[in-house]
C-alpha cells in the first residue's frame, strides 16, 4: 500500500482432533466433509497435495497450487497478511495441529513465500512475514473473499445489506489492530471508498452510477474536508483509502484541495489483511464504502458499515469521535482514547 506497509517451536504431534472451519452455502447450512479430517490433512502434509503433474509443467495455475497446496495454506497466508505472524498465535487462530502448521510454514519459507524474522534468541522464536513473492497472493485472497461474499454466502447480487456475512465480519474488526500499525500515530478516521476521479481523468467505469453504493465518493471526501477542523479539534486525523493508483488519488486530492492524504491500497494489503468488503468493476477490485475509527496504537474502535449516506456518515463519525473522547477523559486514558464499539 502506498503509505501503507506467536512464535515458532519444534514441530510436535498434536493428539487432539483437527478442527475444520464450517463452509456454508447460500442457505447458510454448514457443509462438513464426510471423511476423517485429520487423516486427510496428515496425508496432505506427507506430500500428496504438493505433487504437480509433469503434464501441467507449463500451467501457472497447476504450478501455483503445487506451492499453495490446500485451503489451510490459503487461510495461513490470510492470517499472516492480517498481522498474525507468530507460530502459537497462528496455531490458535487456525485450530490446526502444530505438526501441520510447522510443515506448511516450512514449505512456504522454502518456496520464498514467507521469511522468518527472529524476535527472540532464547528461546529462538520467529515472526513469519510475507515476502514480495508472498504478497503476490494477496489479490488472490481479495478475489476469493469477493467470490465467497457474493456467490457462496450471498445470492450473486452486488449488495451491502446490514444482514450480510460481510457486515458481521466488518463489525467483528472492532478490537483488532491494523496489519500495519505505522499507518496511524494518533486517533484516526480511515474512510474506504470505491473510487473518485478528477475531471481531467478518464471517465468512470461503465455503469458506475448503477452499482449500489458506488456514487458519492467525491461528496464524501469533500464533506470530510469541510469537517477536518472539527476532527482536528478532537485530535483526530482523517485519511481516505481507495484501491485506485497513487497518481489518480493525487490528482483527486489536488483538484478537490483535500487537507488530508489519500492512501492507495492498490496492492491489496489492507483489503486482504482486514478482509474488507470489495466488489469488482472494470477489472479492478474496489472497496465497498466503509469507515473505521482507529486508536493511536492502531486498534480499531468503531466501524461504519454499510454506509448508505456518504455525506451523513461524516457527521455520524464526528459524533462517535466526540463520544469516544468523552469516555476516554472520564476513564482517565493516558494515550489517545477508547472509541465506540458501534
């Protein structure tokens, strides 16, 4: 992102049964495999999923799956992208055996998808971080998220309903930290928007005005600009975030004379790391409109989603910031303030 950027132990067998996340179809009925999961997973570790048919030597999909192997590997990369980088924390998040996790981490390091970065010498412990090669998987995760939200958990239409799974997932971010804490150094509003363009830029994608929630990005940005002094009086910074290119956002910021920066998540780091709701238009992944109120330590304190009134959401966020500051003063918080869980 432009302006954006557990511990390992020796593998041991875990006698406890493996837990597989339930998968849901459109009626939200759990689908569980009719076979012993631990057996299948251990066979995967031994190597069946890692073998690639030589006949597919020129197929990038087949070769990529020889590295990414199975759904556990995708979930592992998902969690590392989200800031869970230590062995024990990853094991707790995934509920997978220590042996299975150690095998996958080692394989991803061998393939150059991850690197180990020591954070303790005695005992030796590592963070597992994505390499530039590993970050190449992020757009795949974003595409899988959008496909799952729209076609597996949804009915195939593009919506942002208050009852949708993506809405529950968005509000579950409260209490989580941003994958890249350096994004903020004070209480900050991050408002994510689909896209807005300066008049000198090419036209909006075809059918943009017909996409639910897409119009209104310029209005939202101008409204935040008009209320920036009110946010600053509370000690709150404002940042806009889009998947547009940095040059497109720079042109918009200059045209609208925005008093705050616009950040590009064209590489998908925040989209994948936070599992944010997205949609695809004109070949580009776009954020659905969503806003976060974040503490100085990068902890998410409030989520606005879905947003049906772009301009009105700014006044609502200002009210949340005021309420959070009042609660903080009442509680004697030493740094920043604790925000609303609304």
